[in-house]
């Protein structure tokens, strides 16, 4: 059996090993038999004789907050657009026309209060409507051209709409 004195000396040795960055379970690496400090397995926790503290909880919190912010941003985006180009959806029942003659539909009867005619907000919205319209017509025209080349389509109405729109603008 160990005496109290031997036990306290042993605890002092363990504390010294921990302070120096060594694994206390591995025993002392310094001595005549080993030729000095151990050169091999450092367990990736020791750097120049100092203990490296791993901040796993902090890393977990950072990852959690990043994921939380991404989810929050995803759900904050507006679910319904301000306008649609076709009246197919039930709430979009109020029809308006841009200065170039493109029809669009909005949901709210208060649209003219929120976007008064000749206001910068209305001009910006009408520019978005026209950009959307041209983009949709161009995409459908490309499909029609491919179908026309393969003999599937004999008429190309979206290409005609796009040509007419470009002639006006």
C-alpha cells in the first residue's frame, strides 16, 4: 500500500505532466531510458510543450447559429410575388397595364395606393414586369424555334409577340 506522502508526490508528478502538455496516463517521457522527450505521438493536443484547448462547444454554437440564420433567411423571403403575368391564380384578380402595353395582375385592390401612377416605385415595378415578360417570351420563343425546326410547330406565337414588343420599345 502507498502511504499518503507517496500518493501526494504522485499527484504532483501528474500535475507537472499536465502543465507541460504530456499525457499523464503515458507516464514520464523524460529520463535516461528514453533519451529525452518523446518525439513521436503527440496526440495533436500538444504544441511546443503547451496544452491546446479544443473549443468544441464554441464551434458547435457557431455552426448552429449559421444554420439558424440560413433557415431564418429562407423563411423570411416573401411567399407571394407582387404581380403575375397571367390571371390564372385566384387572388391575382386586379388587372393593370404598363405604359408599353404589357398586362399584369395584382392581388390587392390597394395597389394604386401602394404604387401610385408616375411614382418611382411604380416605374420600377413596371420595369420588372416588362423584363419578366420579355424573358418569358424569349424562353418560349426558343422552344418554338426548336420545335419548328423539328416540324412539331407550324406557328410561333411567342416569337411574334416578342418581335411586336421589340418593335414598340
